[in-house]
C-alpha cells in the first residue's frame, strides 16, 4: 500500500516537473520571440512605434480603418538615407526620424506649462472644463501664398517662415526660406545640403538672428550653386542678405508632447483643446509631426490608420507645417504645407484630432516679433460670427 502511494507520489512529482519545464521553455521562447526584430511594414524604411495610452489605443482601434499596405509600400522609400514620400508624379523629402527625436528637459517641460497672458481666458477650456469657443477658426486668409519646397529637405524653413510672416501681418511680408536654411545650418555647423533639423530649434535660431525678404535671397527648387560640396553662401551673397534681415522673433513659447496623455487636458501639442485655444487667440503654431499613412494627393482628412497588427501605423519620418485653423464639429486642423497647391486642399492639409493626439511631436508659438519702423504689426483678427457650443 505504501509502495503504491509512493509510486503515485513519484509520478505526480515527475508530471509537475515536466509541466514546469514546459512552462519555462514556453516563456523562454516567447521572450526570445519578443526580442527578435519586427519586420518593417514598409521594407527598407525605418519606423518608430508611437506610444499611445491604453484608453486612447482602445478608442482608436475600435474606430479606425486598416491601412492599404500595398499603397503605402509604393508611397514611401529611402534614398541616400533620407525618407521620401511619393505623391502622384511628385516626390518630397521627409525629416529622418533621427532628426525628429528630442527629449525635453524637466526645465523645458516646466517652462512650456506657463501659458502666455493672451491664453488666460482659455485656461479652463485647455484643462478640460466647459467654455464657449467657436466651432470653426480659419486663418488661411491671413497667410502668404502656398509654396513648394520641391526636392529639398527644407520643410522647417517653410513652416517657420510661414509662422514669422503671419506674426508680421500675414500677407504683408514674404520671407526667405533660402536664407532661413542657411541660417539654421550655420547655427548647427552643417552644410546647407544637410538633412533638416528639429522643428522647435528654428524658434531659438530666429530669436538670435533675423531673416531677410524673399526678394533678397530667393528660393531655388534645386540646391543653389553656393551649396555645392556642402558649402554655405558666398560672402557677397551672405552679406547682401544679412544687411537686410530685420525680421526676428522677440519671444516665443514651445509646446511639447506628453506620451501618456489619456484625455484632452493640459498645455501639450497632442491636446487638441490647447491648439484650439491658441488659434482662437489669433496665433498660429509652427508644428512638427510624425508622418504615418499619408498617400495619394492627401485630400480629405488625414486620419490614423491601423497596421496589420491592429495598432496605429508606426511613423516612417517627420514633417513640419503651420497649424492655422480648426473645425471642431468635423474634428480636423487646417495646416499650411509646402508641397505646392495641387496637394491636399489647395496646398493645405487637414489633420484629424485623433491624428494630432497620436502623432503630434512638438511645436512653438511666436508670441512677439521685433517691431519694424515701416511694417505694420499684425492687426487683431476681425470678429466673425460663428456657431458656438458649450463644451
């Protein structure tokens, strides 16, 4: 009897050991699988998984459509280590992810939370409380014309010049993206053919140095002759531009991303309420974003799309534009782009609120510009009758 019980106990012990071994092997295999590099959705194009809080992720995966990966694989490619997007017959360079990444310091985060005085009336709204705000704000009539960066990696130059132009009166002044590119690359000790820069850094450079008008240093769709071999402008060209560069930022505030932002609250670039409040105050936002899922001619509202695993598409690159309006009932922002008038809505793109919540990276607002003796400052926006709501 005792021998039988002993045999049974031995058998149970062996079985338990085998079960534990099987579990251990399974866990080890799962860990090994998790450590394997995931195949890129678009072969040859680096990508970044975007962090989204669980609540946001659940909302997005329940409401968004699957991306057409066959189309996206024809849309994005890398040439000379620079990501490109192919839209119809045109190709545009995008900011490499390595040029987009930046982690603000604790001090920078703290400074960004100090809202300017002109946003005081909207503070409650920004922090999620009810406040009457127009359903639609549209600053497109205050902008200079849509431009085309063509084959150059100068989106930050166009976005920042658009922001500075509108701060000086919108359609009154046309500023030089060519000179801005020289200025930024010189500040970063790089040649003018170098691949872009972090969007928010242009605010620092424009507060240290002014830029000139477009007529002084016109943009060229291919790299100018003085860019050969990575060189910067010839001395005479540089002197001419620098002698006529009175346009400069006096003060600005940067806006950062909060990865774990689960609700629309706070002074963050991925809070649509904050962007609405800035736009309602009469300001525009120089804006850097991750790019994911854009294709065709980018007409309609660009929204979050899901990859094969059911999560939001990873980003393949970045881009800089100017946020200049919103439509709250239809939940999209209007952004001024630099890819010509035949892309998007006559050159403007519409980004959904969910796209902003998911992919917005950072930005800044020009609070004040250096005064000019002969140039009128931007007038207050005229009040336009608009529908209002109470949330």
